[in-house]
């Protein structure tokens, strides 16, 4: 099950929700969650790959790809947000759990404080 973590862009102040863990919405709907998260390039890439796999393997490849993608997408999405300049904006405990799940180093103490 996916766990949400709040992220805030360091320059613009835009707040987004990051996720980690298994994505049930990606499992059932394939690339559609990427579209709703405004992750357009990932949506297009995943959609094209799933359509090609479906055509080649009569749908079996698409099912396998959707299962694999459901395990990977939340982590991929959140790590890309961090690479684009977003920082954790959640409680220290939730930030620590997210860093462990995402496989990234813990940010400095002043970055983990929730903005008030």
C-alpha cells in the first residue's frame, strides 16, 4: 500500500504529494495515475510500452508490465520530484521512513521541519 509524504519546492513553494510503496491505482489503471499527477512524459512512455507489449503478447505482457510498474512507479515519481528541487515538508518521523523506503540520504534537520 502506498504511503504519502508531503514535498515542497525549495524555490517556488509549490507543495506536492509524494508516494512510496505499492501503487494499487497503477496496478488497476496502468499509466493513468501518471497523467493525473501531471507526469506527462512518464504517462506517454508507460502507455506506449504497455500498448506495444499488449500487441506482441496478446495482453499478457501488459499485465506483467502493470504488476511490475505498480511496484516501481511511486518510488520513481517521488525520487524525480526530489531531483527537480522538491524537499520533504512532513514530520521528522515520516521523513525518515520515506528516506529509508526511497533509498536516499536523510536531509539536514532544518529541512525536515514542517512549515508553519
